[in-house]
């Protein structure tokens, strides 16, 4: 059984959008990457809306399943690439601007945290 024409068009569109994200990643252009990622996100939303129109017979075709596996693995690869790139950018930022390494929480004074502060009520303890 062949893939219906509208589903084929949607699959081809998603594959093209994934290629555009890949090209933007390779070029290192943040604006192009933002635009390509945004277009891919919208393409994924559009494709997900086709789900209810798909028949169960179309979902069981080997050609459709193979295309979906390729698309999902392509998305996973691009996601890992984005994560790696963000780590490189973050490390570069820390190297160039050390003040960007500020901790979210205050550092502990000792191995178990700061000692308690006296309230001032008792000046001395008699035994």
C-alpha cells in the first residue's frame, strides 16, 4: 500500500525542515538556526494534526514506518547536536566572562552548612 499524497507531502516537508536545521547548525548562524527550528516546530505541529486522518492501514505500511523512523532518528541527532553546541557556547562564555559563573545558591561554609547563629537571648549558660 502506498502512502497517501497529502501524507507524503507532509513527510517530505518535515524532512526538508530537518535538513534546513542541519545546515543552520553547520553554518553556526544563530538567526538561521532559530528560524529553521521555529519552522520545524510548526511543521511538526502541522504533521501531528494529520494523525487522526491517517488510517490504520497507512500506519502499518513498511514505507511509512521506515520514513517515520528516519525522521525520528534525524530529530534525535539534531537534538544531540544542539545540546553539544549549547555546552560549547556555555563553556566559551564562562571562559570569556568569568562573572557569568555565579552560583545560584550561596556556598556552604563547612561540610554541613553554616553554623547556627545565636539569638542573643542567653549571654551565658550556667551549669
